């Protein structure tokens, strides 16, 4: 449903191919989001980016 909404309103190259829903996002002790852990799930090798 979310991807269909995006297709109606956004240019094709801006639409996500998939959407992952997480119950919880990884955070550091002081509350900052651990972006690297999320990124590594999709691009495990830094050279692949």
C-alpha cells in the first residue's frame, strides 16, 4: 500500500522497491540511531556501495 502511494505521487526513480518494518531501531546508549547497523543489512561490503 505504501509503495502504491509513492508510485502515484513520486517520480519512478524516487519510489522504493521494498519497505522493511522494524519493531525497534538499534540505538546507542544516549539514544542516537545506529545507522551503520541498518546500512550493513543492505550493503555488508563497503566497496559494494
